[in-house]
C-alpha cells in the first residue's frame, strides 16, 4: 500500500507537473486504518498532499474528488467481500475509475520500485475537512429528490459498512419513518450475514415489522438491493425497470434506453420490449456500463447485482442514491413495492461459484479448455430459445461463476450443476 501511494502520486506529478492532491476514503474493515496510513505515508513521501475523508462510501470519494478539485481519489475497500479481504481502487480527477494506460503506469512504477523521494518543504501534507466533506456529499444526495418520501416505512441494512457513517443522517432528512440495522461496525462484522449479499435477515424484519420496503447496501455502499413488503427480493434488474419507467414517464430517460450487462435476467429484456424501452447490454462490470452510457449519452444503467448508475447525479454506482431514486418512484406510484417491481418478470437463475486454485493462469486455462467449451455449446443448444448459459471468471477471487437461466428452476439447477462439476474436474487436472 505504501508503494501504491508512492506510485499513484508519482504518476500524477509527472502528468500534472506539480504537487497533486489525493482524497482517501475507506470502509469499516479492520485492515483499512493501517492501509490508509501506509497509503498516506507513500503519497506524502514523494511530495503529494492527502485529503483523508475517513469512513465513507466509495461513490462519496468519487463525488468529493471532483468537488474538492483533487487530482485523484483512492478508496480502501473490498466491497462485498469478507472482512479479511481488502483492496485499493483509484478514481481520476473527474470521478471515473483510472484508464488502463494510467493503471499500467502505476503498476510499472510499483514493479520497478523507482520513486522520486521528496525532501525538505516538498514533502506532502494532510489537508483536513472530513465533516464538511461528508455533509457536502449528503447534501448532494438529498438534493436529487424532487418530491418527498412521507408516509413510507423503510428499514435500512447498513451491512456494518461505510453507509453506517452516512445513511442515518441522509434518510433522517426526509419525512419517512426509517429504522436501521447492522450499523455498528467493529472491523470484522462488515458484510457478515448482512447487507446486499445476505438479504434474509432484512426480509424477515421487513415482514415482521410491517415496513413498506427494505434497503440493503454492501460494504462500501456502491450497490443497493431492496426487499418488498412481502420479503421478496428487488434486484438490480428490477431497479432498472422501475426507475427506467419512472424516468421515461417524466421525460428524463435519455434515448429512451437503459444500459445493462449480459448477466441481466431475460425478464428485463421482456420488460423493455413490452414497454418500448431500449436495452443495451455490455460485458459484466459497472465500468463497462458507464463507458457505454458516456459514449451514447444514456442516463440510467447498472448490473443485476445492484450497481446502478444515475449518470445525471454520479460518475459511479451509488447505493444510497439508488435507494432514494427507487423510494421516490415508489412514493410517486402509490403502489406497494411488490406490485411496482412486478412489472419486470424474473426467469429462474441458478448461480454457482466454483472455487479454483489461486495460482495465476488457472482460471484462464479452465475457460479455454475444449471440454468446457464443448459442454457450454451443447447446453446452449438444448436451451435454445428457453434460456442461456454464462460462465465467467471472477475478477477479484479464485472463483469461476456459472450462471444458467431457464424457464424452470429445475432445468437451470441441473445445467448449472453439470457445468460446475466439469469445472471442478478441470481444476483438479490443470497443474502449473
């Protein structure tokens, strides 16, 4: 982390020709404090200034980097992963993830271990203003709501993560009844059977407490999933359908089009066809979604997993922004959440994560194996017109994800299991 801080600041200095300023935010996992300290020391050691934002959602760092006219923003988080994991992501001065070319420059400096050390008065310093920055972000989110949310009973799951620092104040600004769960982070309970990756507790409490809707964030609050008053899951596809319909009615859906990914359910395709909404699908990843949105001027896009981008207000997925926009659409509709979300049907999906070796190259070798390719082609032929198969390696873990969609749960489950079993066999055979 120390070397990453040095490398990022050094690359920015070379590009700018002067001392850069870098914002840093983090989530609540126990390793975030020491990584933050190492990053800040690295940045200052080569002459960069640092603006620490403390515990704050990932999208807040993107927003505040632009607001504070900083040269980059760094987030210390492993998103929805367990607390043992952590990661470092970097935004540029416009609030977008770094381009590949800049990432390669940073990696080259880390690998070559060449950093221009600063001395005397050139050493970087810390610039403070944490409270004002957090307030500015909350003000921004609150300002995206045109009406009010009065009358709604909402239960919010903060996942013991970064939203614990912002969600209570944000939702407290609206005339809705709002309770919070899993908002007491201790460094090791982030995403622990709570949040957007574990919705059972939220669903049970929503039904038992008579809430209109439940909202769940992941650890760094860049994604949001919801549950309706009956405990049913409202995933990212349904969020796109509901918010897309609301935006279209108000003349705010640019190009009449939503951007999604190849993981989106066939039900979203059906919804768009029947409601005159365009649908463009990209490769998996919110970065790919955002690139297509910027390229074509679209304002709404996202992933089934809950990364939803409202381009009018943000440069990245923002869970709290997504929650507010969905609650606004719900309030406008006068419907119950289950009825509103039913506009987007959902075909049964089976997702199996197959653990493979951590050795570099194993995932690629499995994906390119002729036996797997033949099996995929055979399954796709059997499902023709009635489902689909999507297999992809995880970008952050030693996993290969198998997703099968079919008309029935039984068919989807059988096909996914057969392919997952084959991947396990190939994983055991491949040696490096």
